[in-house]
């Protein structure tokens, strides 16, 4: 009985060629159609492991870790520098999914750089920024801006410690004016201090102290403040029987007394005190009666002598000038 065999189908030649062309392991220079060049490790035709990528258009160079065709791990990014004649390091740190993530150092200029945490190609987390003008910020970041608790130290030594929002001072904080020896503690809104207190802080060591120190609350250095006089709580003394002479106040040491007379019409004086019902015009009042002797033909005047305390002699001078004016 004849035996038949099925012929095996032969594999297309391109599959074998493609299998041989798959890049796995360490390879030398591999050029893309755009002119970019990669030297390093591969896996399943993707950059995976250690390698160096050179972009032809920008001239950027990346040296570091790769994972399935993306920068992932620790690596360094450099750009060509015409002045130096060699690549200039721009970023050195950790990457994830082809973006800066984790701790890293970014160089913005010769004297300006950032070291700290990154997330999605943005400064986020804790970090320290060195500015070209000499200022230094250290604290929390969010979306490439200071956000949270942080400290800004200026070139002249002054510093701010407090809250930040969207890259500006917002919230409670303290500003140390070390050049003048003062400390301001208060509340900020969008880099503007709205309220707070200013005190002296290290004024003796300050290079440019203020002309006068700030007086402390309750100290004896502050200017005199007007205070209400203490009211006399002693019971009032009974007024002497009128029209006798007024009782003078007890003289105090160093006080000067001025004696002057007050003349008034008897009709007004009698109106202030009830006249005795039995007294008549021109008659003499009874003993103890408040009435005044007076006449219907020629009105008399009553004289009242009063002693007033005059410590500085101001009233005495005024009376002398008044008498001189009357004589003239």
C-alpha cells in the first residue's frame, strides 16, 4: 500500500531575516531615519538597559538607564555649549516613563540651579533653588513654584520663613531684617504683608541699624501717655454758710495761693439763696439767715474772697495784667 507524505510548508524568507534583525543585547551604533544615534543595550528591538542616545536636531545627549524604549532610572542629560566647546550638563538625576521623577539636579545657568524632588518634569516636593542674584529658597514645591512651608534667604542676609502659595508669600510668616536689626511677624497675601508686628532683633550686630530702637510695650522709654486723673472718692465737704468767706483748700508744699475778690449784684445773690420771708428791703437779716442787707435807694454789692492754689504763678500774672489794663 503506497504511503503518502505531506510536504511541509516552507517559512517565508523575510521571517528569518526579521528574526536575525531583532536587536537584543549590546549593540553598537544604530542610526534612525531621522539621524539619531543610539549605542547600548536592547531587548525585543527596544532600548532596554544602559545606553547613550544622541539627538541630531538639538544635539542633546542622554546617558543612563532605559526601560522598554523610554528613559527610566538614573541618567544625565547634556546639551552642546559653543563657548565651552563640549557638552554642558543640564540635568542629572532620576527618570520615570521618559520624564524627570525623583531626586535630581537641574542647571539653569552657571550660577543658577535646583536640587531636589521632581514629578512629571516639574519641581514638586522638597527642594533647594539657588538663584543667579544670590538668593536661596529651600522648602516645598508644587508645579515648578514654591508652595507650602519654605525659607527664602536673600543675598544681604535677610530671610523669610513661612507659608508660600503659587510662588508667593501667602499666610503667616516671619521676615528677618538682619541688615537693620528688626523682625517682622505677620500675615501675607500675594507677597504683600497685610498685618503684623515689628520688633528689634539683633540690632546691636546689624550692619545698618535703625536710628532709634523700637520701644517695648510697658517700658519707661516710651513717650508719656495722657491718662485720666484719678477721681477723688472722698465724700464732699459741706459748703459753709453763705455769704461767709469760702474755706481755703489746705496748702500743699510748694503751692502758691492767690487771693482775689468776686463782686456780684445782691439781687442775683439773693436769687441763688432763698431770702428770709420775714426780712424786708433795707432791714437787717436775722442771725443765720442767708439774706443780704440791701437798700432800695442804692443797690449794694457783695464781696467774696476766695483763695485758689496757683503752683506755677500763672493766675497771679494774669490778675496783675488785668489790674494794669483797668488802671490804663
